[in-house]
C-alpha cells in the first residue's frame, strides 16, 4: 500500500495542485480531516472510492481504517 499526503492549500477547492488532483483521482481510499478539508475537493476521488472523514475518529479508529 502506498500512502500520499496531499495538501489542501488555503482552503479553496480550486487551489489544489494538479498532482494532488491526479492522485485523488486514482486513490481507492481517501482519509481526510473533515474539519480542515473542503468537501468539494473530494469530488476528484473516484466514484467507487471509499471516502472517510477522520475528524470525529480517534487515532485507534484511524489506524484500524488504514490497516
């Protein structure tokens, strides 16, 4: 499994980098901090991808999701 950390920039969904957009488009699972990342950025994820908001999760829950 490969993990990529993609910066969401200053918050505006249209300011994501080209590489970040391309990586999101290929990721089968996207974990994101809902309190920090604008939901529109997730529109770049594949329609059949799993999208998980980690904001309400504990560290143990996040690790279980990754494992």
